C-alpha cells in the first residue's frame, strides 16, 4: 500500500484489528523486519508499519533530513492512515524518532517499545576517534580549491575506507542525513517521557551497545529493560520467540 507524506510516495503495510500500533524500522532497513511481530500481535492489534524515505519502495527525499523532519513525517503519516494515539514500536533509528516525538510531546502514546534503539551518541574508542580524525584530515586536503577538481576519485576511496557500511551504501542525500542523525543526542530530554516504556536489547549489540539501554532506562521514569542473551543489534529477529512473548505480555 502507498500514501503521500511530505510530498513523497511512501510504502506501508498493515495487519490485524484492535489496539493501534505503529512500527518504525531502523536505518537502511524496511518494515519487512516486523513480519513475525505483526503476525504474532494481529489477533489483538491493528499494526501499521511504514518504510522511511529511501527504504523499501518509498521515494527518497531530495534534501537531507533532520530528526525533526522524521518526526513530522510520522505525524503526517499517522494522520493519513487514521492512527490515533498508537502504541509505538521502534528499532534503532525508528526508536530514535519515537524518543524525540514522545519526549517533546508531539505524541502521547499509551506505551512505547524500543528495540535496540538509537538516540544517544556512544563513546568512541581510540580506534574510532583516530579513523574520524584521519578522514577529516584527508578530506581537508582533497577539497582544497587547487586540487578539488582532480581529487573526487580519491575522496570517494577515502569515504569507502573510513566510512561505515550504512554510510557507504547510502546515496548522497541519505549519507548527509545519516551524519545529522548520528550526531544527535537525546539524553537531556528523555526524562520528559511519561508513558510506560519497554526496552528489548541484545547483550551483544555493537551498534547501540547495552550500556546505551541502561542509560535510557535510567532516564525514562517508567521504563524497564529486557536483555536477550547472545543477540545483537537485531535482537528481536534473532530471538523471535522471546520477543513475541515479552510483547504479548506488555501490550
């Protein structure tokens, strides 16, 4: 199914009837990751999952977006499909959008579920800091006016070498969007979230480490953390039975 949001053709899917639920996927992913969860909860919920711009069959935006743009996108989408005060479920970047909307009272959800959520700027290791500084130094040289017209190939090689997989596989507009997003830290506004919040996290998650989950849990007044042993950043996909049992209890 498709609708138009912020002037873009946007793909979404829905299943079931009952309590409204909105599911937001992570960066570079799609609503396909929620197939099992939607099937599991469809006997009690109306579940709607949307593909962010540039994901699945959703049209890519023309200019880089900020986190505020993603929040506006979700608000317009919910209005389009008739979702009023849904429970919000978000993985990674989807969780980051939910945290922003809930903390700034753009929405008033009855409950929130965060799956290995982004939203904090994690501490970088020495190796990570060194790679960032190295790329910035190389970029500074290769973008000097005297050689800029001849160095694009070298600059692309540097991006491929120093950049993350998410960064390297994205088109330019999404690369610039990702830079804006990963440099956003929401910890100062998390105490404003008043609804019951469930965190489901893999203890082997390296993209959004378990330490982030503990910080988020400590800052949201009514929050609880469930840790899935041996699972990584897609813990809900790696441990589907555990996740479905937890969600059925919480919702």
